[in-house]
C-alpha cells in the first residue's frame, strides 16, 4: 500500500513539474514535447483513477492528435521564417529579443 501512495505522489509532482516547464520554457519545440509528455502522464493518472476509457481518450487526443498538430504547426512556422529570411525580410522579433534591445 505504501508503494502505491509513493507512486501517486511522485506522479503528481512530475505532472506539476512537467506542466510548469511546458508553460515557462522559451523553446517552442521543448514546450510541445513537454505538452505531449504531460498528456501521457495525465493518461497514466486516469488509469490510476480506474478510468481506462478516459485514459485512452486522453492519450489519443490529448497527446497524440494535439501533439501532432502542434508539431506540424511548429514546422510550418519554421519553414515560413526560413522563407522570409531567404527573401531578405527580417523575421519578427520575439519578446525576449525586444526586451534585450531596450
């Protein structure tokens, strides 16, 4: 019984850390990967709560489909930025670059 309680507590701590890192990281690819990992960990939490149907839906939609769409969008954004650079236009500044310039 004690091992189960430790596992659940560890799962909650890892979920919170993963969510915090996904929200605060400046690297978009890392944020998407953390979002996918978060969705898989939430699916594991649903399994621990004895809701396997919800866990399957979370893994398929929350991590799988949404993660694939976010990765596709990130790829499209990077291609557009490369195309702008190739045409000689300046890429839009990020908020970090703007704050560094001030």
